[in-house]
C-alpha cells in the first residue's frame, strides 16, 4: 500500500498571521499561499473567518448597559 499525504496541522497563531497578511491586500492570495505553503483557497477561508470573527474582540464588559424594563417609563418623563 502506498502512504498518502498526512494533513498539516496549523496553529491558530499561524492562521492569524496568514489571514492578516491577506487582509493587508499587498499580495495576492496565490502569493501568500506560496510564501506560507498553504493553498490559496485556504488562505481565503482564513481571511473570511478573521473578518467575521473580528467583532468579537470588541464585545464584552465595556458595552452599553441594558436598561431594566421596569425603569423604562421613568426615562420618558
């Protein structure tokens, strides 16, 4: 039997580095793929995922505080 290629495991740090390079837009996805040894389609997937998940970085403790429902009428006066 012939041995097939084993799948590569990429760390989250590596994926972020490649995706950020793609977001910069200086090089094409093909160039980035060749540079990092990753298929250009994979680079595009990581770029898209980074764009979609970026908003979660800014969600959290410092957002607007919700107004309690029982206090809403007071604010109208």
